[in-house]
C-alpha cells in the first residue's frame, strides 16, 4: 500500500512537470521520432496509450475494448478494435520529446505504415510475448530495413500466463535474422505474476546476455574468456557500451520486456529509446551541406479538407519552417507559400508558430504537394537540375514509397439516388489521401472501387457513412483478374511504314516488353504505345499479365537513328495498336484469365487440424500445402497457397470451424496463376452479363 501511494505521488509530480515542459522547446538532440509497429493484436495501440499515460500526456489510459484510446479516434477503429489510420501524438519524458506515430497492424494497410516509416528516425517493434514473431511483424521489419530505420523490440503481454520469453527470443533470431539482446529482465512474484522489470538479472540471465554479445563483439568475447567464462565479472557499463555499438552497426537488436496493459516496463522502454535510438541530428548530418543550411523536408501524407484545402503532414530534416515560408517542390518544379502550420495531436490540431529540425507538422497552402514530395527553400530553385542531384544523393529523401495495385474490386452506390454524385466526390477525395484506393466508371456506368483487400474496402464504406453521412451499399465483390496467353502466338502486321513482327508467349510472372531493330528515340515512342495497348485485353477488357511480348520492326526506309517526326509518331502508334488488336482477334482461343494467388498460414489446436485441412484443400484445388505439428503435438500450422477468390470468407470460416481457437496468420498475394478452363469461361460469362 505504501509503495502504491508513493508511486502515485511520483506519477502526479511527473505529469505536472511534463505539462510545464510543453511550454518550452528542447534541443534537437533530445527529440525522438519513433513509429510503433506490430502484427495486428500484438498490443501496439495499448503500448502507445500507456506511453501517453506514463508521461503525463493523458490523465487516464484508454482501452481498446472500450473504444476510448487516443490514437484510434475514427469510429470504424473504435468499433472494430483495430488501427486503420496512422496517428501522431507527442509525449515528454526525461527532458526529451517523443514524436510517436501509432501505425496499423493489418496487411491491408501496409501502405499507411510504409509512408510513416519513411520519415522516422527509429521504431519500436511490438511483439506478442505469447506468440512470438508473426507474419505482419516480418512485413514491417522488411519495411524498416528498406528505409534503414533503427529498431528496438518491446516484448509485450508478459503479464499473461502463456508468455514465453525464451521462445520469443528464438523466433526473433530465426525469423527476423537479427541477434536479440535483452536490456532488462522480468521480476515475478511467488505466483509468477509480472511485478516489474529490472536491469539487475540473475547470473544465468546475465550469462545468456554476455554470451549473445560475445558472438558479435570480439572485445566481450576476450573479456569473457579472460575471466574464465564468469560473466558476472563483466560490468553492466561494458555490456551497455557494447550493445550500443553493435546496435549502431546493425548486428544486434535491443529487446525490452513488459506489458502495455499494466504499464510494467514502459518507463524502462522509454529510457532505452533515448539510449539506443537516434535523434534527428543523425538524419540532418547525412544531407548534402547545401541542404543543411536551408529548409528541407518530405511530405509523408497528404489529404483534402473542405475548409483548409490540401493538408500536408511533413517531416522537416533541416532549417526552420514558418507560416508564409516559400517552398520549392522538387518533383513538380513549382513554388508555394505555406499558409499555416499545425501541431498534430491525434485527431486534434493547433496553430504552430514554427517547426524546427526533426519536427513533424501539418502545412496548408501547398495545393500541388502530394505524398512523397520533397520540398526545399524557394531560394534553392535557382540551382536548377543540381537540386535533383543533391536529393538523389540523400537516401532519406529519395526512398520511394511503394503501394500495391488493387486486389479486390466492388461496385458501390448510395442507397438514395440523390447522394450518388456526392458519393463519387467523397470517394475521389479519399483516393487523394489513399493511393491504394482506386475509383473508375465501368462500361455500364457503375462506380467501381478497388482496394488492397475486403477489409480495406469495408473500412472505406464505413468511413463514408460515419464521416460524411452517406449510406451506401457494395456489391459485385471480385478479385483483380487479368488476361494472358496460354501458348506462344505470332503475327506479322504490314503498313506503308514497313512490317511489325509480334511474338507473345506465357511468362512466369509479370509482363515484359522487348522492342527490337529500332533506334532508342523510336523505342521511346513504341514501348509506351505497346504498354498502353496491353491495358485492355480481348476477352473482357482487363489488363494483360504473365506474358512476354517481343516486337521486331522492319521499317522502310530503315530506322537510321533519327528522331521520329510528329506524323511518324502517330503512324507508329497506330501501327502498334492495330497489330496488337489483330493478334488478339486472330488468337482468341488461346487467350485466358489469370488470378491472384495468395500464401496462407493458419495455426490452431491439433484437434481441429483435419477439419481445417479439409476446408483449405477445397479452396486450394490443385495447389500444394503442408501441415506441421508442434513438438508436443497439441498445435498445428498449415502453410500453402490458394486462389485469392476462394479466400473471401476464409477468416470467418476458420473461426467457425475451430470455435474461435484457430487463427489465420497470413493471407498475402504473391503471384498470378492461370485459371482452369471452366472457371475462366464462367468468369468471362459473368463479366459479359454484368454480374461482376
């Protein structure tokens, strides 16, 4: 009781000090820009909420079950209990400012994660201490590696009975290909309940840490053997220095322990973030000297507001940004003046007088700025093309943000015809914010929406209803089919310009275009024309994939490395499009459809394995899968591939078959595969009848 009262008094004093700290700015070396990433349901949002509570940013910690967490402020997030939108919050701890971005955990929203990670200096990877590394953990880890973002791992949910630190450490080492090193250790009571974490481990725990470090640090290895393998003789300061050094060069990853729900280990985690993750000064130092002396930043998220116009959430790498600052957009080569700056706090914003190095802010007034754009001071516009070279020399500024093409489509319309025009306007605005969402009109006038998955599309429809008050219905759900050729075909097309020899053959993955016997200038005209002609297939007008197209020209007179005239460009375009149309029409019998194939991973109790295997076998068809069992024999894991079209209700069916005890860990599209003839004919007929 005395301990609890003392802790409460300390927390109240800490919160009072933190509120006072908000009145002052801190030096750049005391800023930490971190993203919190994880597999869905690993406790990422709960950890974020506890960080805000422990640092005094909020008066009481919310709960996902109650729908009152700070960063899950959208109604669809509160209803579903998942994060779908990255949210920015700020916390103060130990004279440091923490700019924290809570990111989604579901694979459908990987783009939302990636564009946030691009502008961060460090990341906290939350892993469920009862499950270890999960599929989406691997995905975000690869994204972090792509942007070279330093990582710290937080092993969460250690207050639960099924926790297993040793198994989790092993899964981190084997799956993430990194050497995990504990930087704190759990303290349990007599009933094995988690009380606290400590930096003073038992001899066995300390020996494990020292031996792990000795694998990568020769100095620690020499010390260990010089003390006759007595790890207790190596000081904590020596180990801490070694972890910091090896972490900086990417050989080890520090691992913190705790529980986001109870708050145990959160303050220790924040201390380790300060110690191991870099400040914005590191990113600034990697910029070319010319850019370090001027404003330079990146827009990582753009959106539309009916009152303020284009909103640009941006990270500043150098200089000081203020309202009325004039900026130069490196992509569009245009200038813009900042109207206002806003400090972001989850779903709230407040006016900001300035933004310093390392700051994250929201700008208005820059209507031509989009996600991924790099901006600099307008004074650098006079450098011309040299600016592009300077940007290209900085990895932080040129890292591209990838987003996958839509995999699921559906037709959508408002429940009342009066709202249909407004619905199209709202969806168009949403595609501005979310490039993974697409919108088009079909031949019969239907509004067709495309997204990364059914959850993605469902969330979009929910947001339209919750935020815009438009009730709408979706129908004709389908995956993103494509057209291809089942065997090699050839065609010769003759025009006054000469002959064009076309050859099309099946390919394992993707689409490849080869142009032969023309000069580079002519190739620049011909290749886009071929690509354009292949966007509409002969069966039902879908894009072609999984094929190799070779176009060999025999022009008369021969192409003598001259730049084609305007008239010749038109004739070449017409020649290419006509030839491809003819090769399609003459070979309709060998044209077929291909569909997305997904990798699937399911795990659950052994007693449901046969039922789940039977269900998956029907979905997979001729595709292979494998099943493995745990050493104890009471747990199974199924891994295999199946057509994405067969997996639309797979999650709910697995929960039903296992009474909620089995779970789908992964459904990820990896390739396209040819459809069976009967299925192909059925889909083509449904398209022609307007049922898809």
